[in-house]
C-alpha cells in the first residue's frame, strides 16, 4: 500500500509557529515519525508540503494514480478551499483529513471544514499521533476484502 501525506500552509513551520498549540517538534520530526510508523505497518509513504493551494492540487493530480490513499492536513485551506475539496473528490482516493489541534475547540472560523465531507474520516487534536492513526485507518480500509 502507498499513501501520499499532504501538508498545507504553515505546516513547514512546526516547532516555530505557536508551539503552545502545535507543539515544539518540527516538520522534519513529523516526517520521521510517520516514516517510522509506516515502515512498521508495511506501508510506503511519500510527502508533499506547500504553502500554495494550487501546488497542493497539482501534486494530488500528478500523483494520485500511484497511491492507494491520502492523508492530508490542509491547514487554513480546510476552511475555504473548495478547489482543494473538488480535487480530493475528483481523484476518488480514500482520504483522511488530519489536524494537529482540535479545530472545534478553537476560533469560530476554524470549526468549518469544507474538505471533511469528501474524506473518509477527520482526525483532530491528537498531534502527530493523528497522522499515524490516519495511516492505520487507510491501511485497515485497504485490507478489507
């Protein structure tokens, strides 16, 4: 099984950006932790991060045929990117939306996700562990007959 791990705006700033909310560990730490977990789970992973909506969409469209699922943290695009939502829906891959923080417990505008309804699951507020859970969720779904 191959999973594409996508991260949107400002996720490259983990460890710097609001550590009280997002933690003190870096994006590099996140990638390392996911790689370790995926190897143990017998899953191949590839990563893409961009601060640009169109770059995320282009990456999904260029790569989707090579993957069995997507784990995506759209960052702020979660709340308004209908273009990203339409792309996820168009490629038809099982996708899990992940957020490090609990978006329902934050500012009012963060409670809305325009991408969640085209994803098989949304995982919020579990930090890095949310990504690992998302990988396991996609693997479990892929193991079904």
